C-alpha cells in the first residue's frame, strides 16, 4: 500500500487489502457496510472502517463434535426399545 494520509485508503488499496475486486469495495461502501468519505468525486475509506468490517465478519473456527458410540447401558436400552417394537 502507498501513503495513507490520515488513515484514508483508496478503493484500490482496500480491494488489495481485502483481496477482492474494487467493484466489491464500491458495493460495500454504497450499502453502508464500509464507511466512506467523498473527497470531491473520489471515494476514500478510513482504515478504522476496514478494521471494523474485518472484525465484524471474522468467524472463529469451531472444534467439530465427534459422534460418540453409545455406551453399554445406552446400547442395552436401545436394544430393549428395539425388541419392544417387534
């Protein structure tokens, strides 16, 4: 990235940072998900807004729950229920 005067980034810099197309950055800015500042006809996005967007859309990995085989007591119960259905 180049000089970020006052923490304002260009659309291309934000796109490079997020690894998306510049058009998507414009879409995020127009939808309000990224706060933007208009400097004349140019769009600038505060670095704080990009950081907030990343924080809001970060999902922590969850440890998968391993399916356990029922224990002997549960197997007896399941067998009894199964035999009762017959």
